[in-house]
C-alpha cells in the first residue's frame, strides 16, 4: 500500500477578481493537481471553491481597505480550528493566519504568511518606513511566534525572498533563516522544475514531514499576458516513518 501524501498549492494571485478569465484559468490549474490545502496570497474572498473550508487574515494590512481583499487565505477540505489572525503583537497586521486541520497524513498546524515586500509603506501606503523595515519587523515577530512550536507545522505563503539569497541584503536573509529556515525544512528552495526559476512563495515544514515532490505551476498563457506576477507551487509531503 502506498503511504498517503499531502498535496499543497501555494500561489500569489495578484488580486485577480474571482469572476475573471484569469481567475478561471488559475483555478483550473490549481484544481488539476487535486490539492488538500491551498494557500493563496493577495486574493479575494470567494476566489476559492465553495466546497471545503476557508480561513483568512484580517482585512486591514495598512493600505486602504477594499472589500473582500485578504493578504492570506487558507483553504482545506476539512474544517479548521484554533484560528488565529494576529500572530505576534509585534508583526505588521493583516498578513498572517494560522489554524489547525485534518489532512490525509494527520492533524497539522498551518501558518499562512504574506511577508511584506521590501518597499512596503516606503513610497506608498503610510510612507513611514525604510526599505525592508516592515519585512524585518514581521520576521522578528514570526520568529518569536514560531519559537515554541512543538506540533507538526507547515508555514506557507509569500516569503518575498528567494532561497538561496538573490537580492535581499544579508541581514534580511539571516532574519528569514532565523525565523524559518533554522527550524523548518524548505523544499521550495532552489530552482523549481520545470520552470527553472527561484520562487519567492514557499512551503516550509517541521522535521516530522518529508518532501515527495515540488512542481512549479506556470503563470503564463500562450499569446496572452501572464495570469499573475508569481508562478504557483505544488508540493507533496509525506509523514516520516517515525512520526
């Protein structure tokens, strides 16, 4: 008998309207891999299917609130519990959601993140930040929040950094390492097949899980503009034999 696997899709869908042709095509590509868990960033409530269960980050992420927009959505086939949309009090708000759900490989804590990009609130929004300031503040709070995790955990979403380091300053990359990479495996690091690119969206998991496969989901559509400014990720995970 083949061991059950957990199928996860992560995608930043760049605020595509739920009833748009781009959204229809994105959903087609997502559903084609039959995910158990979907983590979307920069998405509208209603983008994900009616069947299943959704939890979302709070609507206020420091920019003008637009109805239905959320920085993070988590979808599961099974109900969620232990819901939290705050995280650490020191984190920039509206970019975090965590909850626990049943999966084909057992109960798992999921942490959905949309870590601020380098220029968050620098020349737009509140205009009261230096480059990478909100990003670092978020990682500092996330580090504290994740420090006492002792259950099977998956962190997924838009990390706004490539792994290994490409453009981020060393200090910023070290903060990501301290918060996530030093305590979780990150199977989405390196070039993503078959696209041959480094991702800024990622899946990280505790040591009681192991990666079976990582596949990039193209954001391109022949003869037309790209569907979103990020490509998607499909990750299959297994529970380790000892867990």
